[in-house]
C-alpha cells in the first residue's frame, strides 16, 4: 500500500504576502481615470485656447474648480458609503440665506448669523441621515424630498421676510470684514491671485484622504458602501456612519454657503438648483462608483478640476458656452468607461 508524500511546495500563498508592482498599485488607484482625463482636457485647451496657459487663467480655473470641489469631497465620501444627497446644491443656498436673514433681521453681529447657520445646516444633514436610517427608504427619495422642501423654503421664506427673492445687504454690519476675510478673501502667490476657497478645498481634500486611508471611520465608510449587512455583522456602526457622512455634506455646504454670501453681500433664493448633479458628476469622474464601496477624495478633486478647466477653457477658446454641458457629459461617460476598464484589468491580474 503506497502513500502520497505531502507536497514540499506552498500551494496557496496569502495574497497579502504577494509582491505588488508599482504599475499594479497605480492601476488600482480609483482616480487614475480622472487624472488621464484631466491631462487630456488640459492639453486640449492649451492647444485651442491661447489664454488658457496664462498665469491669471490658473487662478480663475482653480477658483471655478474649488467652488465645486468643496462640495464634491463630502459627496464622494457619501457615495463611497453607498448613498446620495440630492439636496446638497440647495443646502448651500439655505446656509447662506440663514446667515444673511438672521443677521439682518436680528441686527446682530454677522458672526451670530454664521453660527446659527452652522447649526441649522448641520441639522438638515443629520435629518437626512436619520430619515435614511430610520425609514430605510432609498437615499434618492429622502434627499429628493429634502431638495424640494428646501427649494420651497428658500424662496417662500425669503419673499416673506425680505419682500423679494433676494436678501438685504449685510456689508455694513459688524463682523462682516472679518467674515469675508475667512470665507471670501484672496491672496497673491507668485503673481497669481488665488481665492481662499482654493485653500479650503485643498484642506478638505487632505482631511478626507486622511480619514479614508488612516482612520477607523474611513474603514467603516468603505465597509458600509461595500455592503451594509456584512458591515453590520462585523460590528460596524452603519447608522452612525451614514449620519456622520450626511453631516459632513452639511458642514461643507455651510462653508460654501458662507463663501456665497460674503462674496456678493446678498443671496438669490433660487440659486443652487442643479448643482447637486455637478457634485455627483465630479465624484463619478473622480472614480467613485454609483454602487458604493470604491473611490477617493483625491479623485473628486481631479473631477472638480476637470469641471473648472472645461468651464473656463470654453470661455478662453471663445466658443459658445452652450457646449459646456456637452463636454461635461462626454467626460462623465468617458471617465466611467475608463474606470470600469481599469478595474477589470486590475481584477484580472490578481
């Protein structure tokens, strides 16, 4: 009777012990497709728009990107967590309206209005998260309802209190100069004028990247987006994670809203409608999946940069601005297809 000798080789090796080449690491990055797209857009407008490469144009492009990028960061984190927020655009306007009208009507220091706006905006975000976790309705339905309610409140309350569709100016109130310095100032760096929103944007991208890659909460975000039931089974606080993500969207909406207010002194109550789609587009172009569990904050920043280059590049090229939406839609489709192709290649090589 013969026996089979045990194999001296290792049949199965833990994939965590396998060496990964730099190329495979690069291909696995969610933002790779958006970086390729950004490079293509940059080269395209550098060729067809003479003024695109001027130093002054850099500040303009970065400012346009930052106004989208500030909101694209938390929206990207929310999408990685498997949810959407269709109220993000009008929430920015709501935040600005609360600051302006509370300060003007209460004749208080504008910082009081800014503080009240922060509390109200965070409450809206928490409301979205609580409604989502308690009712278990799709986030599309919950935030669509919030979007409609805020749209009506913004217009109705502004007309009721101010008598018009815009707020009264608060430029002569105490605290306005210091608030403007924080939310709407600009600085000159190397001969280029940069808005302070660019610094807010970079700071938020760095913070979100650290959260995603270096903290327990970041692990929870990926786990919840990959599968809420599986995440709950291993002890992830799914409800708290989702509420926290919606609160993050609200916080950034507050920052954007204060910039809107202190840049122009007054706020139009109908602004913000449709911007929520642009935030989502920036996140998707940056590599976030609609199904959740995959993406990065850096990718959302690159997606916002593509938005900035496209919106201003068309102007510098002296083309009809109606083409902007076409370019944005084309970039969305191309980036999504490229991201899907890259993921398939990465999975095939594992």
